[in-house]
C-alpha cells in the first residue's frame, strides 16, 4: 500500500510537471525546452547570466518567430519579437496590457508602494496624474541651476584625482546622488566628500534590497501572495521620512522657498492632504529614475566615449561651439536640448549598452494576436490566443542588437541617430519604456546625464584603463545591467 501511494504521488508530480511545461506546446508557440523548477532561467540561478542576457539569447535563437514561449521558473511568459505587436501593446491596445509585472504590499512597503513603477490600474493613474506636473520642461529649468552646483563638485573631484584610474559607475553614482539629495530632499548629500556619506548609505540601503526583492518577485510571483516581502528596510523608511519632515519644517520656520522637486511634493502634500511618509515615498522615486538608473547610463556613455576618441573629440567640439554662442561661455538649459551630437551619443550608448534589457506588460484580458501586414517581412505569419494574466516580455536589448534594425549593432556609431531616417528606430527603440507607462522621470534623468557628460568632456580627456575587464560581466540577480568588475577609466585634465 505504501509503495502504491508513493507511485501515485510520483506519477502525479510527473504529470503535473509535464502539463505545466507543455503550456506553449499546446498553444503552438515555439520556444526553448525548459528545465523543471528553473524553466529557461537555469543559468541565472547559477549566476552565469542575467535574466536579460538569457532573454536576449532566446531572442537571437528564433530570428523568424514573432512570438517565443518561455518559462520563468514554472510560469509561462511570452517573449514578443514582432515590433508591430510591441507597438500595439504599448499604445493602440494598451488597455489590454496595462500594468507592469511588479507588485509590492503597500502596507508593508510604504515607500516602494508609492512608486508608479509598481502601482496598478486606477492607483497608478491617480499617482501619475498627480506627479506628472513635477516633470514638465518648466519644472526642469530651475533644477538645471541646482545641478550646476553639483557640476562644480564633480569637476573639483576629478581635478583632485586627475590622472588616476576611477571606477566610473561609482563616480557617476556620486554625481547623480548629489543631484537627488539637493533636488528631491533639499540637503547636501556630501557624496564627493566621503567614500560613503550618510545619505549614500541610506540611498544604497534603499536601492540594493529593493532590486533583489523585485528579482525575487519576478522569479517566484506566488511569493507576493504568500508572504509580505519588504523591499525597503524600515530604517530607510524612517530615515528618509525624517529628512523630508525636518527640511520642510526648517523651510517653513525660516520662510525659505526653493524651487525644487521637494517644494513641488510639499505643495502636493498640502493640496492632497498627504502624510509625510507618502511625500517621502514620492521623493524616493527619484532614487529609481535619478540615482542608479541615470548613473549607469552616464557610466556607459563615458565608457563608449573612452573607446571612441574621435567621437569624444567631435562631442567636445560641439560643446565648444555652443559655449561660444553665450556671453558667459556656459551651456544653457535650452542648449542641452539642441545639442544634436551629444544627444546622439547618449541614445547610441543606451542602444549599445542598455541598462534595462527588457520591459514587461501583463495581459489583463484574453487577446488574439495575429501577425499583421505591418509586421516585418522576415517574421513568420502566426496567430495565437494570449490568456489573461500572461506576462509579455518586450526584449529591448535584443531589438537594439538586431542587425535587421541596426546595421553593425556591436559598433558605437552616434551618427545613426543623426540620420534623417532614424525616426524608423521608434518601432524598436524604447530607452525610457513606451506608451502610457513611459518613464515619468526621463526629463530629469536625461538632463542630469547631459550636464554631467558636458562637464566632464569639456574639461577632461577620458581614456579606457586596462583594469576594465572586457567583455563585461554583469551582476546576475539584479534587474539593471550593472558591471560586475567595474568600469575603470582615467581622466586627464585638458
């Protein structure tokens, strides 16, 4: 009887596993053979590859398929290779693909829960509507003046370490975090004065566990239903809330008005009766868009410029031309928007070295996909029924390195974004996401990156150090592409 029971249990488990991992076969969607438990992400669990690298490899393995069925552990997810369908998901049919594939418990994680990145449906709509006015062009101009103060610190720091080899991801984190401290929290972050200032410790405590928690929630979605996984430590919640409370009380007591993002949040708080923790949560969203993300973008731009000295020289020449046009020989807010070659360098670096390999959208109602007449001709014709709850993967990194859309995709060529036909890239190039969930803080993020690159390139020659290990290895259990052994560059004053 005992052996019979064991046999029945084993047969049931085997049947369940075979049934679970035959989902895409039954849907007649091609895809790689999964491992039990790990799905198609075994090499991520063994820390050999990031999830993004695996998705990019799968993207390349099926060059003619518009859809590829993949298993994220035991969960079937759909990798979208058809750019026309991606545009439908992001715009035309966005109502059927409304939410990101991230969830946190707002009661357990009050700060992370205020982020539009993880919010759903009407809550996301309300937060987006409330925060959007804080990121208009008109709001960016006074922030430009604030960031100029940090540019001075950046220059002095590089002069102090002139000729030395610096780990550039860390350098850029100092810069972007000092900006976030001033703009969103109204304090001096002192990030250039110490290897790890108090504010930097607080910021890193916010970023690091949150990133790992989001990775866990993606790998094991049931976790969010079974346990309350807290992404942000309580001491960070308390620390950031205390900073916001103290700064706002000081400004009120001393009748100080600063035209920064914190002032915007304070006005929102008064208008919408927000609690201090809610205001701190909205300020903390700057960590996601203005700190880590922007720092990585900036570090990859400097890396690519260090590898392409002729591009660096051409960019330096453009900066000089704009400076000559102004009486004080300083680049203005209006100038950085108009600097075509600078912007081409930024976009080309974001294409060549994407910091986020893929985006997600969750299908919230049954959807029938058919390859349209506007889909690329090299893709097979296909029809598929997509069930509600299916996570759709938009493989940004794969699209950016597809030679059908970008000639010589492994080569850093900013000129491709100066070409009159570069608007054709819009169907495959989404550096800030796309559609209704496009990055809310993109204006601030791109502005500070532009300003930091200008300050460095006009004053220093940037060179690649032998200490940089190529090709890059990335930290495996994070959402963003962070270089494992660092990006080491030298800065020689001109």
